[in-house]
């Protein structure tokens, strides 16, 4: 298969196969897609400023049509040598996959095609074509999380000669991850703010960074389920400070714990492993959350899940009776669940 898993993309891009003629970089993190596409283009060794060597073709341009794309694909280099055709904002346009199908039937040795696209389903014609064709490669880009955020933080701060306190790093990690370029922008702002210092403190992070992680209620509940107390506290504060309604957090939490309850029942009754229960879940668990859900099933017993649902339901009633305390009541309930999960993980 001409594709890589998300964690393999960086390795492939560091040593791209020179025989590959079509590279599709796609995913919901448009900043990461753009950054990686630029990195691949530079590795070709072609002069980026030379319009004869590097042809940029933006499908968002209203003047762009299938005829122009076919013309570019069939054009001969004016002065010979290799060319890069860099296609941006690809998506569901059928003419793009049709044009590439002709090219990949007999891949030219003097042309490399680089394609930037947003999120593409497995059934998307462009993704299916690239993934099933020789001399092509599909590279997915999903928002930074966990270890990849730590790597990004460490690399940027180290380059600036800065160390960072543990609590500061935890808060910074919680504020990053939605978009790679936005995250880099926040890190650059932090580095500028700390110019002349040798260490980044929590106060520095809180003073200089915004929230670029596009927090959702599900992101926050994931922190509660998995025992990430510090990250949960920081995310709840940002979420509520932005004016988002607390009842969405409680609704998301109840929905996720109900899913855990169903899956745990399958494990208890049918003797399934956590991974098997998650794999058979309907509706399916999104692949990027499977490890989190499997770990949660290992930590939360059926009685504990039931107690969590009871507490969340009680909190919903309390917030209706005391609307002015809804933020505090919601925060306390989720933090209590996160503390329980953290204690289970630590074996207390």
C-alpha cells in the first residue's frame, strides 16, 4: 500500500523515495499539511522561486479548471530538467483524480506532483488512487497530541536556548495542538516573551500564550477519563473563560461514559479484551481515540462507571437549580473523575 501511518510520516519525509512521482499530504491539521508540503518541496532541491521549475497550482482559485491542470501535467520543461507541480487545496474535485490517473499510468521521470489536501475519507477518489498506485505516496496529518507536542516544544525551546519548568510545560502542552503552524506561532511568541531568560515558567506561559488547540468538550472529557488532572484543569478554565456553556461538558461526559458502560458490559459478559470490545464498537470509535478508550476500560470498573454517571446526572440537576454555580459545579465533577482515574493509573 502506498501510504504511511500518521506516526511514520516524519520518517518518510526525512528520506523520501526519489522514485515517488505523486505525494499526497492531507488531513485536518492544515498547518501541518502546509509545513510538511513545504519541507518536501525544498528536499527536491529545485529552486522554489523559479516558476519554470516549481509550478504552483491552487484549486481554490476561481480561475482554476480541469483544462489548466491537464495542460500543466502534460507540459514539457521549457529548459529541460526536473519540474515540481505543487497542487494546493485539493479535495473532492473528480477531475484531479482523473488527471492523476492518466499520469500514474505512465509516470514521467521529469515531473514530481505534490498535492496538499484537507481531510479525505478512505473512499475519496484522490486518496484511493494514491494509496493503491505504485510510485505514489499518501501521508496523513492529524493534530499534534501527546508525545508529538512534547517533541515540538522541546525542539523549539532548545533551539532558542531555553529550558522549561514541568508545570509550565504541562500548561503549554494543553494550549497547543490544534494546528501545527498556529502552535509554532505560539511558541515563537513565548520565546520572544522570554528573551534574555534561561528558563520558561508557568507565569510566562500564562502571560504569553493563547488557546490555539481549538478545545472541544470531547477533548476536555478525554482528559477526565484518562486522569490528566493538570491538563484538564487548564483546559476547563480556557473553555469556560471563552464563554462556552458548561452543560456541553456534562452532556459530552455522560455520552462518553455511557459508551464506556456498554463496552465494559461487553467485556464482562463476553470475556472480550478492551481492544476487541473497542474494535467491535458500533458506532465505531474513531481510530485516534482507540488507545485512550482501551486504557480507560482497563482503569474504570463497571461500578465506577455507574458511579461516574450518577455523579454527572446529579451535577446536571444541581446546575439547573443553581445556574450561577454551573461553571464551578461542572469543574468540580470533572476534576473529581480525573483524580479517580489518575489514582487508578498510579495504582493507589
